[in-house]
């Protein structure tokens, strides 16, 4: 009598790597253009992306304010 093989451990969900070039987004003219670019990068993502994109655009707006030279 042979024993069945032990159950294999559950596989972790494989998370694909994705790079988003923040400098590229900062150089774009508008939030609409930025959002379109990020949606293009996330086209293979099966989870909802709207909240992520909105948060990313908020952070980029904050970065733009920091990088704009202040008038004295």
C-alpha cells in the first residue's frame, strides 16, 4: 500500500513587477495625460486601479509643488 503524496503548500499569488517612471509623469502637461499613461501601464492589472491612480496623481501634484522654485 502506497501513501498519497503530501499536499503541496498553497502557492502565493505571483505579483508582476511594474515600474512607473515618476519623472516621466512629472514632465507631462496634465493630470488627464498622467492618468492615461498610468492606466496604460496597469492595463494587465485585474484589480481596480482608480483609487491607486487617484492617490498617485495626488502625490505627484505634491511633488510638483515641492519642485517649483519659490518666489522671494
